[in-house]
C-alpha cells in the first residue's frame, strides 16, 4: 500500500504513491546530451572573455600563470541591488512592499565552458566551496542582509540557460516564511528535547540505514524518509554547525570529496540529469544557534509539480527513497 | 527599481525583478501546437471508450440520447485509496507515517478529445463546475477526509500527458502545512479586524483597480499584488463563502461565465499556454467559518522554479502584475 510520510524538518506531508511507482532506473535521462564545446566566444564566463563580465569580487589564481580558476562577480541582471532603504511601505494600509535591496552574485566554477562540477578534481570542487564560503562571509557582514542562499541551477529543467558551470549567491533583506517555518520546527524540537533536530536526523537516518547513499567521517548523504522529489539527496554534517560560514578548511576538503562523488553518482546513475542544489544555512545573527544545522540539498529535476502540489503543498512522489538510495549507493565512482 | 512584495494571504515575499522584466507579450507561447484529433481510439476518456475506464461515480447525460456530457470516476492509478486505518505510525520514535487513505477521482469535462475548456459554451463549463461541486460534497462526507483539492493540469509543462480535457479531485486525510499556514494568516487577520482577509483583499484590489482583469456582479478576477508567477490569476467571490460546496446554482452559472472568459483570455492572449488551476476551499468541518473564502487560482506554466526559489521559498518574477493584468484585460473575448 502507498504511504503518507511526514518530513520531520518541515512537518509537510508527502504521498509515496506505490501504485504509480517506478523503478529507480526508470528515471535515467533517456536522450543523449548535445556535445558542449570547451570554449565559446559569446560566453561571458569563459576564460578570455573576462571583459564581457562586470568587475570581479573574488578570484583564485595560479601563482605562476596568474590564470584564474574560480571567479565571482555581481550578476549582470540582478534580482536585487545593494542599495536603498529597507523600510516597509504600505500601500493603502494593506499591500506591503519594500525596495529590493540585496546582493546577487555569480560564482564561475571553472574557466572551461564544458567542465561539469561532477567531473572535476576534489581540489577544483574545494576551490568552488571555498569561494562560496568567502563570499558568504563577506555578504553576511552587510547590515541589511538577513539570509544568504547559495545555489546552483544545472540544465534547462533546473531553470538555467547558461551552460558554463556556475553557482549563485543571493542575499535577501527579509526572512522568508519558508525559512521561518523550518526554523520554527527546529526551535520547537530543540525546546522539547534540548537537541538539534538535524543532528538527530543524521543519527536516525544512519540507524535506519536503508536510505544512505554514502557516509564519511563528518558527513552523511541520504535520500530523506519523506522525499519530496524522486532522488532528492541531502548532505548533512555530523557535527553541530548552524552556519556554513563555520565549516573549517579541513571539513571543507572532506565536503568537496563528498559533494563530488554524490554529483558523480547522479551523473553516472541517471545519465547527467538536470538538477538544482541549495545550501541552507543559519540566518545572519544566529550563526551560533544550537537548533539548526546547515545542509546541502540536491533536487534532480525529473518531474513537474502539478495542480495538486500547487494547491495542497503535498508532493506526490513515484519513487521510494529506500530504493533510489540503494540504487545511488551502488553506482560506482572510484 | 525592483520591489519586494508580500503576499497578504501567506506572508510570503516575492521579488518583482524589474531589471530582468519582460513585457507581457514576451510570454506568448511561440510555437504552433500540434493538431489534436476529436477522437482517439486509445483514449479512455473519449466517448465510445467507456469500457476502458473504471465504473463512473457521476455522469450528466442528455435526456433524449442518453449520451454523457461530463463523467467522473476513480483515477486508475490513484495516489490514495479509500480504505485503511488513518492512525499515524512512528518509526523508531522519529519518522511519522500513515496509510495513504484518501480518494483520487477524475472528471472528464467533455466526450470530445480536443475540446478545450476555454473554448466551450457557458453551459458546458457549468456542467463541469456542477460535477466538481457534486463530487466535492460526496467526498466531504467521508469521515477520513480533511481537505479536498480540485485541480486541473493542462499541458506537459503543467504535469499532464493526457490530452483529453479533464480535471481531478484529491481528498486527503491530513491538513497540509501549506494550508495550515494560509489559514493561520487568515485567522489572525480575522481576530485582529473581525473581517475576512480574502473579502478585504477583493475590496482592496477593486479599490486599487490596476490589477483587475475583469469583474462581474459576484466575482472579481485579478493578478495579485505579490504574484508568484507571471500571469498568476485569481478568481475571488465577492460574497462571504468559505466553502466551494456552498456556491448556489445561480452563482455557479456566473462562475462558469467568469472562468470561461478568463481561460479564453489566456488562450488568446498567450496562445494557448500550459496551466494549472486549483480551487482552494475550507477544511471539512469548517465550511461555515468566517475567516476564509474559497477561490480559484490559475497558474500558467511559463517559467521554471530554480535553486533560489527552492531554497528560500521566495519567487522571483519577471513580470509586473499591473502590466500583465492590463494586457489580459484588453484581450477581446466577445
């Protein structure tokens, strides 16, 4: 029989529809991807085309050649701009709005147009994560910033048309309802138990064992019990750390390895699917709280939300996380 | 400058990105749609193929010919099944689940394979709405049902592969977090003001005037101030009515006209776009509450949610609802 499961981190329900269920291998991307060149003269992210982009906010360069490996700069078409008044204005005493004050940056992950993150070396992934953290720390010092979302859109179905490997940071001047809701659940759990919900989640998932993709000393990778999407994948630290800004260099190195092999498993197992990932971290000013744990969520874009999901907020998923995790666990990466 | 706006019904923020903004006409579906036949021998919803579907739960038939105009039956691959125990079970004291008890029905809107709802007569749309209401009332009497979502998926981008015009009802045994959140906002507003948030919203939108698509005696159609998606469209009754089940025959007739011309404006204005719509109504057992108002939301599927939306719950929209509403207002339908 099908099951309804509750996401312990949001209290949202998910329907695992076994009557409609598919085998993990049914989600393998069927079509061949078009060949992507290693350089594109029209791409503002390619090495050699730096003049097409705005001035950089960060770059890591080889000492000898001075060639860059990773670069960051403001998004040319930003959703937010880093100036203006953040006072809420009320229109006719009912409609609440404010200036869209914030920061929107791009992190170019490699000078090479066609080098997917999943196929990089650990040291290259480490550069990308280091850049995330450095820009995260810089933006979190801006007085108007309440939350910073680090994310990556990979492929058309994931909402990007830019092929060149890149990630983005958006710093917003409000605490979104969506985040408040997650924090409320975690605070309540902390108040009830004196423990961090996410740390307990890591322990419980490891105890259950059946949804684990891989595990290292400091991280666990799993498909969550109440997976909202087929192959939704979490990377969760085992240590208490509310903010991604507090990950040490040593830990970041291990994370680079874990992220790389997780993405490589997806790349090989599902034939290079489109995906988003997002690093969910503490609110600014709450970096040392004991109720939250930063984590990285990967959402392969394999299905479309439809009217029921839009209306109810309940996902219907046609894959069993126990089966998809086993499938991913078995994909060879070494 | 861009603006951040708050949805008064959910307290969610939306970024209206003017720097990236597009004109309403940029959203017109560019490609020609493939020709769809009026009958398909493999379609279980076509007249003549009734034996391929499960037994019906409703049909409206012509008195003389006994041919059906609208039919309902259980979904052949249901997300939920109408039997079993609804007790929550706890796995290892942490993971909460239950049997997926519920009802999942299909309403076939016409015997003709290629007759889009937007192109029907008012009387035909009226039949569809009457069927929604009749099945809604029947399902709401089942003891395990807490919420009924009526929805329509139109086109591949909206999550359906079935061309034959149809809608669906799903009755669930839990109150989703997503719905609780909306109700909490409405209850708080009611407690503060003694009025229904949604009724006030109708009044305020009519006062503002700049986002109105059309208006009749009993309904207002508008693009909301904090539109989550380009061309998101609401049909809101002007009378206090928490539950869709309480719409009278006279009101339903007017709604049929309003829904038809709203869909026809979309069909003509955006060249037959994919869309979802959903009727959001009171929880069962709360049908007479004074804080909520049922309403119909139409979401054309013109953009893809990306990593930022997934991580923050904040939508970035590239269309200004004032401009899209004016565009739709001007589309001729008579």
